[in-house]
């Protein structure tokens, strides 16, 4: 296998740190072929669908890819903006915000790139840009707070697959998860409080996470437990009583049993329990996307109202909120220990709470 040539080494050069943010990706346009290309990459990943390839690929190529892209494109059309995919625009905004925070704190040259698992900008391209910038140490930051093999594991696979082609390998570190990081929990708390301050508080908070097949959990995937802990910590920070919040799982795909309870079922049942107003927050999504903006904010909002609900609020993902960038900067600072020094200490959750109060 031919190896990729390395940049010219300079003995007097200053070592540069590369930071790679990774998310799942999005279709590049609303054209059916672009949606099909995205879905093909996503659904052909063995991390996402753990079935024998001889069984799954005929189903994927014979049944799903001929029909589903058209239906998905119609859903994407409901959230598409003049700037294109919300995920790309918001991810770039987060990158800009985080670059500014790191520039103030990191006492070493650094480069920050964005890569997507199943669309452009690709992980391979982002790693190449870090290499060409002179980064000899690379920290990979999957934007999946709760570890899951189907998401974080896929990042490991793609990064390592690309680096297998390199002649000169960088020193490499991964952030596997940050589901209980104080800065992340504080950023979630602040986002909910601010939303309630603007739109009015509801009597119920539903914490919805992306689902996975239940068999993944029984085979050892810790995702379910990580989600539960994030939700509990958020509820504690919001000082909610047990009856004021609950956890559910969304985005079920296929006929297999997934993690329960299903968000759609919970939302439809709330009015029957006498709860006619609800706030939904999705802590597993760092950036707003189809699953939050269309499935939750639109589809489940309609489902709630159809069942007799009166008020349905969706709290946007953390996106490029300053608290989000500071929390990620804290994570980067922790995981870059020994590589460089940072000008300021870790993000103080108490100070942030006072500032946002």
C-alpha cells in the first residue's frame, strides 16, 4: 500500500496541535441523489447496522435506497435554509466560536478542523488539512456526548482507517465521551433556563436521546446508561422533582425493538395524563439536525397537539452557544495536558450559573 507523503520536517519549527471536531454529517443538497449518497454511507456502516453484510446489503440496496431518499428529502426540505443544511451552518459557527475561545487560552499554535462521518467535509480531508498545517499532535473530539459504538465507535474506525495510509503518524488522542462533564451539564442547564425565560416554563421536561437497537445495549454498549446519567444530572441542576421530568428515545429505524420508551409514544400520551404542556431537550445532539428540527420540533410537536396538548417547546441544541464552546475548550484543555499549557483554568460552572441568572 503506498503511503501518503509527509510534509517537510523542520527541526526549528514549533509543534502545532491539531483539533478535529467530528459529527455524523448531512446531505449536501435536497437532491435525491445527494440524500441517497448520505444514507448509503450511514446505513452501510457496520457500526450503525450490526447485521451480516450478506443479509443487510441486499435489503439496503434493494429496498431502502430506492425509496427512502425521496421521503427523507421531503423531511429535510422542512428545515433547509438559504445557507443549506442547518447542521453544516451551525457546525461551522461552533468551529468559529471555539477557535476564538482556544485562541485566548491555548499557549501553543493550533489548528481546528471539522469532519463528518458520512458527508463533506470528510474526516480524511480534515485530517489532511491538519497534517498540512504542521500538526504533529492531534486530538479527536467526537461531538457525541454519550459514548455509543454506532457514533463514537464509527469515528474511531474512520480516523484509524485514514491514518493507516499515512507515512508519518501524529501523536493521537481521542475524547470518548463527555456525558457528565460539568461544563457540558452547565451549558445544557443554561440553555433550558434561557428558553424558559423567553417562552415561559412548562410543567414537564422530556429529555429525548437518539435511540439504538436494544440488542446493542444487551451486547455491552453503555449508551443507555450514559444517557440516563446526563438526564439525571441535568434534572438535578434544574432542581426538578422526579415527576417533573422523564427520559425517552427517538429516531427508531426498522422493525427491531429499540431503547424505550419511544419519544413519539411518550409525547402522544402526555395529554391523556393531564400534562398539556411540555419542553423537550435533546442533549445527545451537539448540533441541530433533521432529528431535532424536523422529528422533534415539527413532527412530535404536531403529534402532541393532535393528542390534545396545548404548549410544546423545543430547546435548541447547544450549537454555537458560548457556554458550549467553553465546555468543549475545557475538554480540549484536559485532554491536551502534557502537550501544551492553557492560560486560564477550567470553566467554573458556578460562575457561569451566576452570569446567566
